[in-house]
């Protein structure tokens, strides 16, 4: 299984692998917001948690359709399905590879981009913590969406429609924690809710995604 | 002693039955060649044997983890080199050492080339070399000789012969004479009546 992870990471880093696509999108979005909204620092600080979280979510969404589609097109998915690797494990490794190449760079970049949006100093650690807790959920939910649409040509639109509603709780709780953290309020409840969503998604969705792939390969 | 046997098997594609009433078995050291016109259901049968889709009726009796499947597509990653592709598959199957496989298909000079730069026949050879690193006894192959030249077909036949001598077996859909001792199964008489389609609900999930 570690081989699968290493292969996916290698592929992502080689030419055309798509590493940095999400990160680039995130950078562009957050850099453009001050130009669009204006340089008023109070207004920017008020919307910063939401913008950073929406940006991270859309950046994750951008690279989802490649998770299984490429393997499906070149026949690797058929061969992996007949290999002595459980499909559930394959899904988990693919999601982990997606998180390392997309989610983790966002977590690292977000605090620097927070400066551009005049994010309150108290909110930085909550931004990092919520992104660290929340982005794995985005990757595994996305892998599930990608698995459902794997057999469809240009299934990206359908996948986005399926995945976005499932992303919303993570977004709400993530942005809420950062907003409360910025004002110095209690953050435990939304933080625990977000952690619960992530834990539940990681526990259940690999099985659902593997079932979807089995149907797609029939 | 058969390593794969099939009793009264029916297979379906997209909810429509294509073959029914199949009975055959393959023992170690044997080759079974499937023949039949395009669309007869050879690929569907092979995918069922490989466990990629459930049988409509009947049974496939085979040890778990005995089958190595080779499809039309080679499953190669174009940005990985030939050796990296093979090493990955060897690792997935818990095997080590790809040198024998590279040598058997004369891939040593190409080992460090990205798979995307190989010709169609070279990719096919690399795809077939993957079978050698699976370490599995039953090869289930779908048109393995497509885009291979005569010399490469000979390499493949030699690899199959070596596989059979070590107790392996092969079920293959092909129209080329590989020069091997083989049973031939023409699937045409086993064609199912498509009107007996029962899997109407299956389509809803596709």
C-alpha cells in the first residue's frame, strides 16, 4: 500500500502531475480578494476566515477528478482491482496522496496569505488547526465523489454537484472556529464538530468509494 | 488437478446476458484459447474470471489470488520509466526483482525510458512483462499480442512456455497461433439469448 502512495506522489511531482494546481488557485484567489473588496483592513479582516476557507475548499475541488479518472483511462484501475490490494485501501491511499499534494500545501500557505487579508493575530493558530483537521475530510469526501463518477467521461461537473453539499459542514465549522478564534470566543464546539466530520468521513467513505468503483468496473 | 474451473457459468455485460452454460477447467501447465467473433463475449468472460464483475449464474472455482489479469490497456504510467512501472507492480504483488521480466521481454535497453516515449509494441511488451512480476499461476489475457511484431510474439510465446513449465496456466482470447499446445474453446455456441435480460436494475447503477 505504501507503494501506491509513493507512486501517486511521484506521479504528482512529475511533469503534468498537477501538483501545485490547487495551491496556485488558492494563491490567486486570496491575492485577488483585496483588489476586489478594497483595501479597508477592517472589512478584509471580517471576511478573511470565510475567504481562506472557501479558497481552500475550491482549491481541493479543482484536482479531485484526477484521483481515479487517470487510472481508469489507462487501465491501471482494472489491474489494481485484481491486485492483492483491497480497494478500500487503494481509496484511502489515493485520498492520502491527494491530501499530501493538495491539502498540506494549503495548510502551509494559508497563514502567509492570511497576512494579505489582515487576519487577526489570534486567529492564525485556529486557521492552521482547522485546515489541518478539515482538509483530510475534503480529500476523502472528494475521493468518494471521484469514485462515484469514475466511469463517466467529463464527470467533473456531476462530481462537483455531488461533493459540494458534503463539503459544506466542514466549511461552516472551519470558518466558524477561525471567526470565533479571531474574537477570542470559545471554539471547542465547532472544532469538535469538524473533527467528528473528518473522523467519520475517514472511517466510512473508503468503503463507500470502493463499492462505487466495483460497480463502475463491471 | 485443475487450478481454475467453471461450472454452468453465465456472464452479462451491462445487464444483458452474453454467454451462458459455460463449463471448462484449466489444469496447471495448460493453455485455453478462447475464440469467437467480435462481440461474442470473450472480454466479458475474461473479466468475470478475473473477478472484476460478478457472474450472472454458475460458479468460477479458483483459489483466491491465483489470477493475474491482462487487459487491452496496459495500465502504464507515461511519466514513470519502464523499470519504475514494473517495480511498482512487483511491489503491489509483494514480489521483488524485475530483472527476469525485463530480460524475458527484451526490455533492458528501454528500462530507463519513460513509458510514454515507448512505441505501441514496446508498451505492450512492458504490459506483458508485468505478468511475470505478479508471481500468480493463472494468466487471464485479453488479446495479448495486439501491436506485437513477429519477434515479440515469439518472446511472449517463450515466456508463456516458461510459465507453463513452472506449473502455471493461461486463459487467453487471441486469434494468433502462438505455437503452443492448447485447448481451444469457441464461445459462439454458448451465446445467450439477450431477450432473457434480467438485470434491468443493473443499468440504473451504471
